């Protein structure tokens, strides 16, 4: 075998290894019901759940409960199917958390509670055009 063939085979093998490693770390977007099913099946992999914060009739976010030391908090979130779930996040409340339009939590279920390792926020754009009243 030529030296160039051996190098080509090694490059392809390394590329396949990198693809397999990255695919194993990838998480998927699911609902809270699917996340519960995975937890009951023993699957502890990280997942993404997309939803919104629970709001009162006045569009005020409710059920955000910071810990006594302000280093973690619990909140209630509604996923895309409308399922309501209590979520725990072991970090302080992110800035403008209560103003977000959409929330993505990344984590897993542990003993009936969704533990969010990461929270991604979609906040209202401050660059949206405002209506001009004449």
C-alpha cells in the first residue's frame, strides 16, 4: 500500500470517530411527557424542552421561587404541548428571565423534577418597530 492511501484511511477513520463522538453528545428537543418517559426508562441523557413561563391573566410571570441564598431557583414552565412542569435551575436567575418570550431548558428528569443545567432565553427584541400614532 502506498503511503498516501494509509494517510487517507487514517484521516477518514479520525473523521468518523469525531462524528460518532459528537453525535453521542447531541441532545434532542422533546416535551416534558417524553422527558418523563425517558427518565422512567433509565435514560439520563440531556434533552431540550422548549416552552414559555407560566403567566397570570395580567401577563405577569408567576411561580418563580428563588432559593433563600439566591444561588438557585425554581419556576413553572409550559412546554409546546401545554404541559406544566416545575423546573429547578442550580444557578441564579438570569437577567430579564421574566421578560423572555420563549425558554429552552437543557437538562433531565431526576426523581420527578426537571433539573435544568442550562437555560436559553428568547427575549423580546428592543429593535422591533414601534407603531407611530398620528
